[in-house]
């Protein structure tokens, strides 16, 4: 069974979400894209981490302190 994302275990939201993703992947039912970058959405360095992951062509899993997550998929802008 997947780990519940709770805020009282000392890990960052991104670490908890990544642990859950690993457990779900082992069970063959992860909702997250492979090779996604797990980023703490409310941390000061989030913008730079999102940009770096997008530049690398990776999806981004934004993890929030309340246990929620959002998946972002970057696309290049054609000009």
C-alpha cells in the first residue's frame, strides 16, 4: 500500500511524493511520469529547479506541504 503523504515525518513534500511514486511504481500503478523531477513547490529555488527540469525535457511533479501534487509537462515554444 502506498505511503500516505503526511507533513509530520520530517521529510520534504517532494521526498514524500517521490517515496510514494516509488512504492506505486513497484506495484505497477504510479500516476507520475518516468524520470520526473520532484520539486518542493513552496521552496525558494523551485523556479530554477522547474526551469532546469524543463530544459532537460523532464516532467515536473510539484509537491506541496498539504500533501497535494501537480504534474507539469514542458513543451518547447515554436517561434
